[in-house]
């Protein structure tokens, strides 16, 4: 590696002393010879000057046309307009100078998960560990929605640092299930799912690192899609673990879901995880242009992953509803059968081996090894944490940082080994997808459960969501596209309305090959057209 530094003389007042050098070497676990210490002190001091000069430069952020897309009516909603606590912020942002012919989302109201940047609109990330963060840019998905004619009407509540699969951890309070208050709406894109399910918005954007689009879609009764890794730019969003980060559409119908994905997908030149597609498919148009074929799945082969049905916490009623829903594909001409993918049962372990150390490294030291835009204002607030900030975090966030720090010391190669194993897992699914067009699993092992009490100890918070992501997180590890869609309603058997006859949604997950979104939509649309999930 070449050295671009033009001088070996530090600037006057440089703070790097021999003690600073010695402390740095102690961090590395090494010692320098006495005869070379002064040379290395000077070299470190010169690097300090370089770093100071870089940090003094003006940051470079994507520009926003506030004349065309003004931010209007930005406010925190009053309790009477936020009954389910699903709104974080309300506003109105729309194109004042629309380019006609490009308005795919004309007239559609859209809500954005509150870990996605909208310039001049506060972002809370679901936490009060920091305050008063206002992004200086629009995320790529925000820009694309506005350019396509959508009106962004606010930001939706998300769980604390997006580290919760339930819906009780946001600093602003519990997000209630749209079908039964007192029960989880699913997380971490909790507000997005609820606002869609209630019809308060037409469309929503969620983020998914282990199931955070699909879990709330399943609990709240809507469609939630985690696309192929790299299909949708993640630019301008709070990151969980860089190889697990996905953004996805949340809607009440398959066609609307396809329409929103069509708008937000494709290379943006900023997120280096995005793959280059010659042209983004017209997902929605392709569905609507074949009305005579939409209910016909003759020749299609659909595989049910056997291991997705063997979890000890799988509710037998969920299993039965799922099998009934899968069998409905047979009436459309598809061949449906079970297949075994043994590694599927180990997939959550592989995901955790990446998520825990990777999630820790994503905060300490932060962005590394990638050519993308960093939200520096947010990064400055995310660590190192003071005790008061730590105390305001949710249990799952504590687990990420404690487990991640421990892993780096006791299992320093866990992340690398898990990365190798995720390729093995990906190959296992790919082998199955050579034989089958799509794969099916129950999205979740049970319907939404009641919220834990606010003063519950850490273990009780975690017990409520044990095994929740056994079928969702594998596809964050491998990057395969996966859609959660509602397939039935089941009566509540625990919690405050047990015995009342109240029912909650259950859901099916459809998984396709990389870049196989069109296949997933075709299968999901055929099922949706021929079934009424609320009566099943």
C-alpha cells in the first residue's frame, strides 16, 4: 500500500504523544522496540493531522429539490389521531411539478418506516436513546416514491433500533394489533403494517433484517415482501447488518405490492450492494396484462419445506391452516408436494452467527469496506453509548451489542464461518428451486401474542418471541426473495381477550429464486384471486 502523506512532520499542537502511541499498541496487543518508538509516534501524529483535515471538510450528501418536493405539515400526531400508536410523524410531501407519464403511484398515500431518512423530517429510530436527529437527505426509496406521484403522508412507528420482532419496544409506546388491542402487531416495521391494515394509508415501506417486514405483515394481515438482496437500494436508511439489510413494500394486495416494488427497485449508484439490472421488471403490469392466465398455474411446481413444519412451537392450527392454503394451489393446476432441506433447521443459527457480530461491528467502528453514503449525523448518535442511553435501549439491542462484543473475543472467526455456511444454505435452497418454481413455509409459528408487561425482566421479553423468525431469517442470510401474505384467521387462545372469539391473521411465506419476484407475485396473485383469507 502506497503512502500519500507528503510530510513526516506533524503540525504544531498535534496531540499524539508517546503515551498515546503506547495506548494504541496496547489495544493491538503488541510492543514496539525502544529505538523505533519515536518514528512511529511521528507517523501516527501525521496520520492524526490527515484525519483531522478530512473531518473538517464539508460532507457530501445527495441533494433534495425542496421546491419540487416541499415538506409540509410536519408534526407529531395527537393521541386522538394515533389510536394504535402507529404514526411517528405526520406530514405531506408530494410532487409540485409532476412529470406526467411517470406517475405510477399517482393519488397513493405512502408511509415510511421511521429509520428511513426524509430530509427535514425528524427520525427517532424507535428510540429515545438519542433525540433531535433530522436527516439532511432523502433515502433513495423516498425520492423514487415522490417522483412516481406518491404522497408521503408520514413516518410509521418502528421498534427500538429495529431490534424487536414484537411491537412493544418503541420509545413512543406500544403499537397495537389492528384486530385486537393488547396483542402484538409484529415488528420491527410495526407501524407500517398497522397503518396499511387499517386503511389509513395505501402503501408502506418497511425494512427487514430477520423478518421485520414479514412478521408484522403476518401479525397484522397484509402483504409484506422482502425482495432479493440488492434489488432495492438501502441508501439513506439505518442499517442493522449490511448483508441482511433489505427494504420492502407492505400493502393490502399483491398487485399494489408489485406496483410499489416496481417503483423502488433498481440501481441508484450509491448503494454498492445493488445489482445492475438492464431494466427493472414491470411487476404489476405483467400481472394485470394476463387476465386469462392469472388463475392458471398449470405446469407450476410448488414445494413445501418439510423442516418448516417441525418446530416444537408451531401451533397445530397454524400448520393446518397453512396446509389447507397450500392445497388450494392444486385447484389452480399446480403440483404441490413436500421436500426436505435439512439445513433449513440450522439456518437461524447461521443467521445469528452473522447478525450478532455483524450488528456489533456495524456500530463499532461502523461503516467499513463499502462504497455507499453514510448517514454521519445518525452514526454520531449510535455509539459509543453513555449509560443513560444504554438504559433506554430494548433488551434485544443489548443482546446484539453484548453478544457481538463477546463473539469477537471468544469466537473471532464466527462471522467468517457463518458467511461460508450461508453460501451452503443458499446453495441448498437454490438446488430445491431448480426443481420447484417457488417454496412455501408458514411465515410464523403462531398468531400474534399478547404484549409482555412493561416491567417484565429481560428473559420474559425474549420468551415472547422465541422461534418467531425460524422461517423468515434464513432468507435474510441467503438473500432470496420472500413474500408474506395472509391466508386465514385463528381464534386467540391467550392474553386479555382469550375466550372472546376474537381472531387474528395467520400467514404463508412464498420464497423464490434470486431475482424471482415475478414468479412469487404470479403464485401469490393466483391464490389471492381465488381465496378470501378472512373467511378461512
